[in-house]
C-alpha cells in the first residue's frame, strides 16, 4: 500500500481498529486463560455498564472495551503465557510505543501530526514481518481492502465509533489537515495557549490573510488543550462563519453558511440551554454558569462593529476566541498569523506532493523555495490549491498564471472594508515597490499624525502590512490583489513623483552644503543613513527656513514633526537648539545642544555640534570661558580643522589671549577654505585680532608699534579677492580707530591709502550698514581740518545712502547704480532693483551713484537693465 490517498482519518481509523482486532484475537484465543486486572476491568465497565464478569480473556466483550494500549499491556505483562521470548516482548513493546500515540490521535479525533499517516502506512506493510510471531490477518485484510475496494472501508466506519474521552463539552470540528498532519506554528501555538490560560485576557483575535492557517492553528491548539489537566474551560463552543472553501482545487460556496449576526447567535444558542426567548441572554447565561471558550471562526464575513456590544457582555469567567482577516480594533489581544516559515512550508509542500502521488517534492530546495515564496506566498492554502490542481492534470504554468480565484478567496472581505486613508497607504506601497518607514508615509501622504498612526495600526490588524525593525512591509498577496483590483490613479502617481523629486533635490542641496560647509547648521550628518533620517532632514530644513524669517511657531511644528519621525536622530536636537538660540530661548538651546552632543556616535558629528554650541555661547550668552572649553573639546575630537581653529582663535581674541589666538590663526591655510564666505570670516576675525591688539597700545607712548598692528590688520584684506560687507565692518573699525589718531600724519596717510584702495568695497558696504556714516560724522564734527579735501569728498561719497536717493527716480527706464560686484550690479529706482551685466554698460568706469538710462527687459527671475548709458554722476 503505497499511499493513503483518500480520506486519511477514516482509513487510519480502519488500520487502527484492524490492529486492535488482531490483538484481541491473540488474547482471546490464547489457550491459557489470562486474568484482566481490576483497573482495566473497571475501565471497560465505565465504557459498557452492561458488561458482566468474568474478568479474564475469555470475555470478548471485556476485550472490546479495551484499546490498543490496554491490549498491548495485557500481552506484555503475560508474555510468558503467549510464549514470547524476551527479545520478542521488547520488540513488541517498542513497536507499539510508536503506534499507540497515533492511534489515540486518530480515535480521539485529535489533530494528526506530521508522519502519522506514513507511519501507519508502514505498519500495514511491515507488521507481518516485524512481528512475525502472529498472523495479523485483519490488518492484511484491511490493507487489501484499501488498495482494491476503498469505498467499502467508508461504509464500515462511522463517525460515532470515534472515542469521546474528554470531560469538556465541545463541538470542535474534525481537523482538516489530516492529509499531512499539522506542521509548524510552534511559537504561535505556544502564545495562543498562553493567552487562553491568561486570566487577564478575555477576547483573543487570531488575525491574518485568508489561507494562512488561522483556523487550523486554532483547531490544533484547542484539541491540545482538551487533554490538559489544568484546562480552565468546562465547554468550548465553535461556530464557523466560513462562506467559501477549497474543494478538489476549486473554491466553492458553502451552502447554508451563516451570513448575519442573528444566525450566529442562533447557532451558538443551539449548543447552550434555552431558558428564555432572548437568544443573546441565553448565551450569556450559559457562559456565566459554565466557564466557556466561545470560538467564532471567520468573523470578517460580518460587520465587526455589530458584535462589539455582544463581546462587551461576555462574563468574566469565560472567553471569546476569534479568527478573522482583520481585528476588531478594540477589546482584543491580537495574535497575528503570517505565512509559514519557509522550512515548514517546504515540509508541507513535500508531504502534500507525496500525498497526491506527485513528483514535485523531488525538486531541489532552492527551486521549491522560489516557487513557494514568490508564487504561493508561503500560504498553506495556496500550496494545497496548487498541488491539488496539478493532481487534476492542469499545467503548472497555467495554474500560476490564473491565480485570481485564489487571491480573491484569500483577500475578500478585507480590502473593501478599508478606509480611503488606508487604501492610500497601500497604494503608496504599490508606487514605491519597497518597504517604507513611518517618515515616508508622513512625507508622501498628508495625514494628521493621529490619523496616520490609526490607519497604519488598522492595516497591521488586517495583516496586509507588518512592522519589523522600524520598517513597514506589505505582503505579496496583497500587492498582487491590489495591483488588479485597486491600482493607483495617474494623479496619485504624479503627486508621489513630484514629492519624491522635491525630496531628492533637497537631499542634493544638503549633500553640497555638507561638503562646502561641514559646520553650518544646515549641514546635516547621516541624513541618508535611513529613510526616517532622510524625511526628518526635510522637516529640519523647513524649520531653518521658518527660523530665518522669524516664523517661530512654524519652525517649532516642523521640528516636532522631525522628532516624531526620527526621535533617535541627533540632528533633530541640534537644529532645535539652533532655532531656540535664534529665538533667544537660551535654556532650551543649551539643553538641546547637550542632548545632541551626547547622542552623537562619530567624532566628527560631535565636533560639529560642539562647534555650534561654542558659537552659541560666543555670540548669544558671551560666556567665553564656556565657549573656550567646548571648542577645545571639539578640537580634540577633530584636530587641525580650519573651522574649529577659526572659532577657537576668535574666542581667545575675546578673552584677550592674543598671542595664542595669533598662533592658531597663523596655522590656518586660507586656501583650505573653499568659499569666499569662509575666507571673509577668517580674515575678519584675524584682522580684528590685530585691531584689538593695536587698541591695547598707548598711541602717545608707542605709536609706531600701535600703527604696526593696524598695518597687519589691513594687510589681511589683501588675501581676499572679494570682501563682503560683514568683513568690511572690521575695515571700518580700523579707519575709525586711525581717525582718532588724527595728530599722526602716518595714521592719516594710512586712512587715505585704505579709502583709495578699498573705495568700491567701502562704497558698496555702506549701503547695508551705518558704520561709515559714523566715520563721516566724526570726521565732519571733530577733525575736518586734518583731512585733505579729496579724501574728505571720497569719505562723504561713501557715506551716502544711494539706495534712498534711487527710490526718488520715477522714470521706468532711469535709475541709479547702487551695487557693483565682479561682472554685474544693480540699478534701482522707485520700481525696484534691476540686474545688469557689465557687457550691458555703454560707458567706461561705471560707479555706484551713477544715474543711468537703460532699456528694460523682463525676466522670470527679475527685471534686467540693458544698454546702460551715463546720464550724470551723483554730486
């Protein structure tokens, strides 16, 4: 007999009863009458109260009430009367130690285990040779009947012959996995049993996609619990709401299936005691009287909201266990069921292939893994559907190309019950085609945080998505179903593409900023380490934008958003500290700089935070000693860095440690600074050091030394190709200091030289600050007689606010030059600023203050002045 390939349990029942028949015959026909001990006799008596004595082997009715284990015990204890040698007795015992547990699972309708069927198949074939000291005629007869006339086996076996030896009242269904036995799910079974035994858990939901084995797992756990001595239940009531089933490879509707809540209550009531006309009241009264486990299978076929009120009435001593494709979203302790572990799925596939007399189980592990994972979703139902279809002669490729019925069966009653927000989340999975982080959902789909979390949790409850190590994933079956039933619209795809483009552009800008200005607040480290950090960076950059425009509330909201997405990202705290400092919330700034520094892992990260922390104390609190300690720590973490060195030198300058500051500034190579902004910053701080050193020298006693430091201060500006207005402030301070030395011809010559050499720079800078206005006022009021007329006129011209004069020009094609840079500039009038390039100028020696005419050209980026011609120079 190669395979038991019909109704497995009935055939296994037949094999077990034939073995017991042969054992009884051996005992009954033994010439030596054997006394049956009192314990076995009382056991038989409890099963058949009409049983009469004698208590020996001549009483066949007595033997009929004993099961396989009892019969083997009688033979083993009296082996000498059966003329068994010692080795034969031990062989008999060992042989049946393997068979008796299988017999008990078969007879007691307990779930079969992997290998049970094949073990009994082997017994049918080998018992005659293995235990050759008896004939085993009934076993041989049964074997032959199964092979030649299996239908007669079914005619001879009634379900009533199965033994009912449990004290628990139940109506559990016969397990549907007898073809292979129950495979895998060890951790799920353990957790489910713990939940059933937990006094604090009253509603248990086993949730998962259709076909994942929720019902089978629950049936296995419940049958196992029947044999537990500490089982807390007096009754287990089972009601199934399943509407479709897989039969011979086809999905068919179940006739008379339960489709409304009233039918559910009536089905449960039939298992209880009817005390009143109120169906629900009868159920609740029964569950109050008896500790009951009520099992509702396939709850997703009903509106779960309708049953919530019923569940709230369940008595404390009883429980409800639900299987569903989605949870009830309240009350429950949820146990998710995913696809089979790949090794268990392989085992199930091979056993089922063998059961169907197929050869697919002979394929390599790698080939089968690809098939099971990619095409069959590691789902027990999918595997059974696939193999049963092949057993009917359908081509494998044709089966896999037509999975619509399978997917529809498994996914029905799930997706159609989702909210629009939940469907958008699923569609984002289809568009992105990868695992997604919370931050990505937050960025791509504009939900309130509470709405997003609710939608994600509800989707997890349906098992359509899962959360592992911070990433959400969507199961393949759901993807296949939604791809056909609810594909994303073109508008949705375009919207996601636009947001992705915006995010990628921002990331590129941050990358450039990181390389150019590693210690700028906008330089965000590790922003590409994971998607949450990436999305958090977007909100942090928005916070910095809001901060720059003093929109503090918007900045706070953006930082909170960044924090909710990536609370473990140190840059969140760094930016929060920076924004707080800009908003003059010093305590919050200090706290967050400290947190950011503590969260850093790499030295350069921590150094960047400490740099900003030191800068904060320098500029905001003027706590120079604290700023010094912090920057020294930064330098120890990231030595010989130009930016850290510049900040260190600046702090030492403020502390009056001029020699140390000079040594640090001298070690910095200006060519290592890769932007004009940073070169200006370096020169302004270095130049200001010498200006301050000059201030400390008495001009009457040591004028020469004092002027030498001013000379050093001015010399530094020669290292710059372009001087910005912030750096020019130091130049203005030097000029004003020198003007206070009006009694010195050398000092006045130095002023004259500076004004002539940096006239254009001073002129341009004066449009943004009032520094030169103060110089002009001092000279006019105090030392006019010491200044040469030509120098005084230049100083006067520099102090003029040309922008203010330009705003009085009302002609559209006329204006005043208010700014000159290398190669370009701006002309202003009452209508605003107009860009021009030097190639557009029709005269030589263009200067700030020139009144010009021009041709106006509009440009998307702003107005452009063309063909500039000099009208007159400002007097």
